[in-house]
C-alpha cells in the first residue's frame, strides 16, 4: 500500500508535494499558513524631499487662498 492510500488521499501527487516542501523548507514549510490578506502596513513614511514638496504645495495653496480673500475684501470696499 502507498502512503497516499494509507492517508486516504486521492492522489500520490499530494504526498510528493509534501516531500518536496519538507526537503526545501523543513517542518516549518508544512505548517498551516495564515489565510487572507496581510494586514496593511502603517502610513507611508515620506522622504525629506517629499515632505518639503508637500509643504510647498500647502503654502502655495494657503497663499492663493489669502490672495483671493484679500481681493474679495478689497472689492467690497
């Protein structure tokens, strides 16, 4: 009798696969793996250049807002 039949498996290929995994990875390779997606990592860390570029965009937007507000206030007078 083969090992596959002793274990009630439909195919010898399953046992062959287990042997290959055991030879490549040892016992740990045969342990169950967590299912599903990996949890997302934390927020992306920006490089100093990216932080400075974001700061520039923020300041430019703030300047545009303040200029528009100033123009609006001047037009009301």
